[in-house]
């Protein structure tokens, strides 16, 4: 997933200055020999970008579709509404500002929301961490991001058999189906 996030940063820079990741579709089913970006939607406050990875035989090995929105207000520290976590806790992690800086440096993600004293953890950084944590070689995920996660927040991921749900405290911050 990290190579897809790195390629995504090659997209037009206007999609990263203050934009927020609202959703992701990720499909990983093998090694890609070629990666390319495609802008599928480009409007004033929303955009959809695809990173397509093709295998040596020309088939699709990896695909990442990201849905970005430009918020009308500045992001604050308000958390999503509290919901009850269900299922087994399968992973937990506290992202540090250094981890975020390393991710941003590697991928080239220059979005200002991932910098400063209290940066927001990039959504694809959390997805790549979870992919590694769960030791997945293949995946088909639809991620919906509900609330920002900041450096220093404890992220807990629960599996209820139908979906993975991530929480900071009692706030559901993203869901993977």
C-alpha cells in the first residue's frame, strides 16, 4: 500500500493542500510493474484519484481509489460521536509525530494537515500500518474516514466479523468493509 500512496503524491499538488481523505478503495492482488495516476473526478471541493498498478501480463494487480474533500472549515480536535466498539481488538497503536513525518517524507504527501506540533495521521498511513499489522498479502478494502486521528492518540481496531472499526477513545474514526 505504501507504494500506491507514494505514487498518489505524484498527482496534481492542488489535491493535497488542506484536502481531507474521506474514503478509499484498495485492492491488492499481486506485484505491479507499472503504476499510473488517473484523476477520475476534479471539482471545486471534491476529487477522486486512482492509482492503478498493472502486472507484467497487463492485468490489474493493485488499485487505490481515493476520495478527497476540501472542508469548508478548519479541522479542529472535535472527535466523532461515541459509539460502542464491537468485536475483538485486533490491533492498537499510537502514531508519533516522527512516524507521521517519516511517512510524509517517504510518500511525498505535502498536505499541511500532516505537519506542525499536533499533526493529523494520514489515512493511508493508518491503512498501510494495519495492512502490515494484520500481515495481509492481498486485500479488498473500502475505508470510510469519519474523524481525524492525531499524533499521540491511541488507535484501536476491532474486528466484528463483518468489518474492521477503528476507535480513538469512544469515537469511531474509520471503518473498513
